[in-house]
C-alpha cells in the first residue's frame, strides 16, 4: 500500500524526489496512527444479560441488570444517565429510571444504597456494572411473556438519549413477583409447573393493578355481597 501511495504522490508532484515522497507518506501514516491509537472516539457496546433480578407490585416495578460496557475507541466516554425502555409497548409504559448501582446482582438486606452517579469508560476498556431500574409509578406491570427492551444512555459528548442495547427480557420467568430475587433470562428455562405458577402470579398481579382496592377491602366486599348485607333495598 505504501509504494502505491508514494507513486501517486510522486505523479501529483513530479518535482519532489522519491525520498521526499516516502517522507511525506511516513508523516501521514504517523499522524493517522497517532490519532487512531490516542485520539479516536469510539462508541459503547453492550451485550444481552443472561440473568436479571426483579420485584413487581401493583404500584412498583424494579429490575436489576448485569451490564458490561465496552468503549471501542481511544478517548474516554462519559455516561451521564441510563434508562430501560420497552419500545413496542404503549406510551403509558414509562421508562424505568436508573435508581441505584448495587455491587452485586442478588439483592440482599445488608446492601448499602448507591445512588446513580456519572461515570466514564476508559478507552478500549470494559466495565461490569449492576444497574437497578424502577418505574416512577405503576405504569408498567409485566405480563408473562417476552418483551423487547432497550437500554438507553445519555452520553457526555452527544445530545439526547442513545440506544445502547436492544435485547429480549423474558418476564415469563418471573415466578414469584413479590420476592426480589434473581431469574435467568434464557428461553425454556422453566418446567411446566414453574411456568404455570409464573403465569398465575403475574396474571393475579395484573388483576390487582386493574382493581386498585386493597386485598382486605376486596375480601370484605366479597364476603358482604355473599351475605346480602350491601347495596340498597328496592
């Protein structure tokens, strides 16, 4: 490649001797190599998580994901904010916001809260992070099915939100939504009995979400209706 470049430069500037052409090409190569190694800005890459932690109530949904961020360029990339979105769902399903950066995937009572903070990924390096997302209110209650999810980021050198990763979140694997624990994010991991329990638990949660009355109030109301003591007399 270098002799061809030298020949092209010499054709363009026939008065320059061959040694000068080689020197110019060497200078161009040196400058380009320096820029590529030390000054080129790359982009962030991430990969689909194999597991996740989740807890879901009728008024709150919280997910914890293990993420690896790799900076493909030479310059550091500053990450200002993260969020979890579901682009195929209704607009009422607001993004889950970044609320914490725990030190592990498995939730535990002895954990110290670590609030979100701006961080940088150094050039050509990777970082493993555990990011916890939560819906601001009951705008997202997962059904027992797969969701197309996106991790979006706000970066220091770009404006607006940028999609960092698109992956499949297998919410059907959540068999105990009231308990904050870890699940595998892989297909066909559940037995038929576990699948039945997961479907029943999430469907019950959806019913509670549609009926805001507390479980005790519903029980009292149902028992009153059975006894015929409620309602107005004709």
